[in-house]
């Protein structure tokens, strides 16, 4: 039997996509155009590491490359954005390409 162990309510709109890193981090995208990167251990630390807010409409899709250092996001704002980890710090994502 499945048992609920935790609930996160930091995004105030519908969550449209979720992605897990192999290392345990979680990415969520929502209707409020935000992408949130969550802590590895959400059971003990219910906080996020970073919010990415460069889209102007709801997030449709999030994809990580196999090295987990590039994130691709798409949105109803008709754009695809590529994000990379600066200085290999999982707490600092920067947008480096925007395709409209």
C-alpha cells in the first residue's frame, strides 16, 4: 500500500511537468511560468534551491540531457529555452539560448 510521505505547496498554480535528476534533485514546471529546482532531501528540507522565471507563460515540458548539466524548457510563450549549470553548481542555472 502506498502512503503519502510529503506534500509540497510552493507553486501556486497547476504543476505541468516534473523531472528527477539521477543525483536526487527535482525540477517542477507550472502554469505560473516558473521552473523550480528542489532540494535532494525533501523529507527533511522542504525548500527549493532556485526559481527560473524567464518564460512569460505556462511551462509545457522540461528535459535534462544525459550529463544533467543542460535543461531545455518549452512554454506557451512559443519559446524553447536552454539552461546550463554555471560553474557546475547545482544551485545556479543560467539561460544561455532562447529560441522563439
